C-alpha cells in the first residue's frame, strides 16, 4: 500500500493538485479536507493531476466528485489530467467521463 501524498501548486490557469499513491476509503478524506482550504476563483481552472495515483476505489471517486462540486460552487472549472487506465475505465463505466474534462497529461 502506497501512502497518499497530495501536493498543490499554482499555475497561470489556476491551482493544480497532484495526487500520488492510493486514493481510497482511508485517504479520501485528506483530499476532501485539502479542497476545503483551496481558494478557487470564478473563471479559473482546478486541475487534478492523477499521473501518479496508483489506486482509486469508490471513496476516491466520491472525493473526485466532491472536488467537482467544490469547483462548481466557486464557479471554477475542473479537469482531470493523466487519469490512470484503471480509473479511466471506472469513470467511463459510470458516465463520469462525460462530467469531467479529461486531458491525457498535465501540459494539455
């Protein structure tokens, strides 16, 4: 089991949150707590960089949805970047690929 590590940085478009490790039942609250501390500005973009996320269960998916809801409340757009294949499959099965903007990497 890889412990969760979350880093944040600012970009010209808005905040970038990098999720490293396992986003699951025990660690998803960490993401939710961090989201509550982010200052999101209308018209900007919140990017979740998932390139190094190793595992995501239903609690992790719920935390991603919470991130989207937080962004919408702030009138900020959200994008998921570099979604791992196993998580992308789940997003497609439940239709969340139609809800989130998905990008193949952080640069795009």
